[in-house]
């Protein structure tokens, strides 16, 4: 989330830094400045609106930079009206929002031509892009509101593409069946590993983007209205030849997506073995790292979602023969 609009606040933080000579340390510091949303005021001087989050981040960075061999001074600056306008202009995100709106509207070209699932996947990426811009946007603006409205409107349009009306007689029954799994509660069991995590990602990204996923223990009885997956007796579970992720692909008509199919091969290898997959070892290492880093199931899922998103994007962009 964004740090919040500065509004009438005229206080600013200025970090005057002499970066360390070590190239890797310099790069880490510069990336941290970027992640904080800092603007460059002058050579070696970086500015942020004075908020609690900004103060904490800048203070920690100053300590780290000094420990890495650089020198840093964190200054408090009070700006008059003219200075405030000039400083605020350094944080103008308008061009990025306008480009985002353009990309959102361009999805209409694919209506009736592109696979609606692909449109939905692209829109999810655009929403994430909006959220990343807004997270470092410290001033409210009309263009940010316009971008937010554009995403919400396009989500409704893409949903219509995913679930068109009964005029398409050939697919009406299939669509009605799929609509049964829209905005549902999905429940699986602990412990969370490759198949359950990948299945949860698949559900949230391609099956029920507005659904909620929960994790329960073996002795936990899920609500009767929940859709269960990933354990014996669940609505979607392993078969003699497939893991749950593969069952979901088949059940929701996603098996023809080459990128999802390549991920399926990895998950199958990690969960029940079989045909070796070269990428499986690397994915296993990433999942193990996420387990060690995570503070709970939701944190673990958020971390592994990034892994599966990156896998999908890499495979999706690979030319298919």
C-alpha cells in the first residue's frame, strides 16, 4: 500500500550520501533508494516526504550505508509553498499511470479473438503494476483515480469474456459449470508443499481470481459450501496418474496452455516423482527457501506465488514450435 498522501505536510527527509566504493554495496543501496520511492534532489542527495515509514526506511539505509563504507547524513527539511510544489513534482507518477491506462484499454482489441484466460492473466499483471506504482505514489491525483477506475472497469469486461451470456449455446453448459466455482471458498490441508501451493496459485490466477484459499489441519472439517482440493476425499485430489494441479488443469480446460502444462510437469515430478524434469530441482530450492523465510501460511503462499508467476511468464514467452 502507499505510504499515504502528504497533504498539508511540508516536512521532508533528505539523505545526503557518499556511497561506498564497493560496486555491489553501491548497487544494493541504490536499489533500496528506488524501492523506497526516493527522488534524486541533486548528486548524492535523495528526498522523500517525511512519513513514519519513510523515516524508518531512510534511517536503516543510512546505518547500512555507513556500515558498508559510505557516509550518510539524514536531514529534516521544512519547505515553503513553492519548494513543496517543486519537491512534489519530483514524485509525479502521471506518465506511468497514463501508460498503464493505455495498456489496459488495449486489451479490448483481444475481445472475441484472444483466449479470455490470457486476457485475465494480462490484467492481473497490470493490476500488480498499478499497485506497485501506487505503493510509491505519495500524492493523490486524478490520473491515479483514472487508472484505478480503468482497471476496475476492465475487470468487469474481462469477466464477461470469461463468462458470457447464454447466447453462446455451444458452451453454455460448460460456462454454467465453471461459474459454480466463482467467488468460492477453497480449502486444502497442511503441510503446504509443491502440489498444494501450485494448485492454490492456479486457482487464484486462472480459475477463481476472487476466491479465498484457506489451509486446515487433517482433523479440520471444512464448511459444506467450500471447494476442497489437494487431499484424499477432496473434490479435486490426486488420482492414480495425476497430482491435484493436473486434475485442476483438466477440469477447467486449462491443459492446452503450454506454460501451465510445463509447470504441471515440474509439480508432478516434485510431488510423486516419475519423469525427471530439469527445472524441478531449482523450483524445489526456491520453495524450500520460501518455507524458511515465511512467517506463516499466507506469507508462504505469497512468496511461492511469485515463483509460479515468474515460471508462467518465462514459459509463456518462450516461442512454441
